[in-house]
C-alpha cells in the first residue's frame, strides 16, 4: 500500500522577496514600493506572488493594499530577520578590514545632550585626523543602525522603571551600557492647573492629552506600559526629532509629555516630578563591534558615567 506523503516547504524565505513585501505593506502601494526599491511594478507583483507561494498563504489584500492576517504575522518576523541579516553582513565586512579615520555616531535627540557633546570635542582634540559625524534619529533607528553596522556607536535614551531595560527593537546582538539617569517629570505649560503641584501620579493624568512624539519622548504604547494604564491618549502628533519643537508645542498647550528634568527650560514649560510609578530617564551607550575610535569614545563615556 502506498502511503500519502505530506510535503512541506522548509526552504528559507528569500530576503529579497521579504524586503519587497515589507515595502509594499509599509507604503500601502505596489507602485510606491516599486519606485522606492528601483523595480518595475510588475517585478514587485511577481515578488509578492512568489512569496505567497513560498509561505502558502495570501499576504496582501489588493484593494486597498493591506496585510492579511498571515501577512501581519509575517511582518512581525520580517523586521528582526532583515535587521539580523544586515548585521551579519556588516560584521563580515568589518572582519575583512575596518575603515580608519572615521566614526559615525548615532543619537536619539535627548541622548546627545549631557557629557556626550563635551566628550566629542575632547575626542576631536586628541584625534585631530579623525572625521566624526553625528546622526540624530529616533531610538529605534539608532539601535538598528548600530546592529546593521551603519553606525559605530549609538546613544539612546528612554523612560523605564529602575532596573528594567529600555524598550528597544530586536536588533540582534548589542551591548548596552548605562551612562546616566535623571528624574522624570511631566512637562506642562506654565499656566496649567497642575503646574504648581509638587508631584503627580500618572494614573491621575489618564484623561489628559499627551503629545505623541515617538522619536523624542518614545511611542505612546511605551508610556501606557510604564503608566500601567490603557487610557493614555494622544492629543497631538509630533513626527519631528527636535526637542525645541516639542517644548514649544507643550508651552502652547497642545499636550503633555514625559521628559527628563534637565530638558525642561526655565520659562514657558514647567516640569512636575512623577511620584508614581517610580520611573527614571536613562541614557545608554549601544555598540556591537568597536572600531578603535569608537572604543576610545566608549571608554570616555563610561569614565564620565553618572547616576
């Protein structure tokens, strides 16, 4: 008797097809993805069809273009997979011979303040032939850049409970070193009814309007997680990475934000300490493989570490 054989496709997914799928899902358009990736629209359609054939499930609805249930599940895996591939490629290239005389530092907006700016000046004095560039971006982009080898070092900041890790994307193998901590305050307009309080509980601000500024203060889901409530809502969206712009919006009454105490200016905005839950604003150094200049700066940052 011939027994039926179940054949399953265990071949790895082609990263090129996965990148195309991520681009289409993110942009919501086959034609826009084709322009971004430098393909024809027909090639993008063929990539998606081939990927759907590989995984054995429809991944995108066509009108409108959006992920199906299986497509959403694949997207959850796609980012870490592609990032780890980029990190592996960068690691191999570094092993073949790292470039000398240059260093690219990435930093989230609030992480570049404090000792980092002064230490960069000192490093330039000690290494006059070293070309240093700074890229300011959101913490997720900085972590991804370090993991992928695009950045030599990363400085990221965030709000967390003492002892808890910062909420960062799965970026593969990274070393995180705590550099500094600060008290967390609720940034309010100077004329706000709560501006005169000596302390606030986040639970008491569940009905307040917050400014959704993911690249400066962190995504609102992170705030909901640390506040322990699902009622935190956005009153205003801010897609910039400029701290001054966020403070101007707070001063004008567009919403509140959680910030480190040192980031609140002496006029226009008031910082009221968060009493409950216990939180801290933390700055961390991220690195993977250290080039010689990056190792020197990392050593300086560790030596200047404050708590």
